[in-house]
C-alpha cells in the first residue's frame, strides 16, 4: 500500500494493482472506493484530512470495497445492488446515487456519471473544478474485465459514446487500474476496440482466469477480457 498526494486536496492510494482516492473539500472528504487488500481505508483517510469522511464506490466489485465495513453508509448506484450484496456478499447501507447527482464536498462539487457495461452500476465521478474524471474500471489502459454474467459490451460501448458530451469538462482521467493518469484520447481507442470486438473482427487469444476460460483482446491501448 502506498499513499501518494496528487494535489493539495486529492490523494491516490495504491493497493496491490487497484487504486482508490481521497478528495477533500472545505466541509467534508470523500473516499472513492475502499481498496482490495486494505481494510482500513477510513483510518488512512483520517490520517490525511481532519474532516468528516464519506465513502462512494465506483462499483461493487471485490477489489473496490475492501474497507466498506468501516462505513455504515456508502454511495453507490443501486443497479449495483445485486453485484454488491449477492455476488460479492457485502453488507452495509447503500445511499443510492444516479446519473447527474451531485455531491458537494464544500467548494468542490462532484457529479455522478453512470457508465454501465463493465458492471451494471459502474459510475464515474466528474470533478469539474479540477477538470478531472475519476473513471473507475471502464476507462483505463490495463485489463478491462468484460467476461461473466453481469458484464455487457453493448452497454459499455454506449457508455463510452455518452462520455463524449462530457469531454469539454475534463483534461485528465484518474482510473482504478493501469497507468496513472490517462488522457481523454484513450476513450476513442477503447470505443474502437469495443466496436471491433462486437463486430467479430478481432480474433483474440484464449486464456484462463481463475478456472474460467476467457478470450483476451489486446487492442494496444488496453486489453479486454471477454467471454469465449
Ligand atoms: Zn477493478
């Protein structure tokens, strides 16, 4: 685990291949995801800021909810409830957020953008003031998991297309995996890759992930891990 300060009011915490974020405003601070191996994200956040701390999860996958039990309540898209409570067997009270919702940290307003596809309730967080998009898993240059029952490539592609109208509002993307940071010009590359996969134009390599047979499409800009 490594804590890296990005600017006066933003930190990233690197946790064994996944990263999560702490953003502070003048009134409160927000953890965006709570780690994988780490189970003391609240304690980490409290060591960095002296403000009330709330938690938001970009989605319910197990590598993003490691410290959720430290919080009574957490913001999440309710489309993620089945993944979070049923598949991942997590607990706690979800405070539902949906597309366009705002969370004001005090002189720092964050906007929720729903990006279904990787999971049904994946969300990104737009920090217009700092011109940053915190993207979760859908926008990154590492491995994008698209295999298994909850994931849907058509929805993913629609989400990328939807992001086009937000391009005037951010210059930098903070993803949960892969390189940090990435640039918005990654988005059209992912879009093209998703289109090619859906059109059946890429052959891909067969592989196995924890006993599941998958297909890996390396589009250069990222890898898509898909059903065979
Ligand atoms: Zn992830």
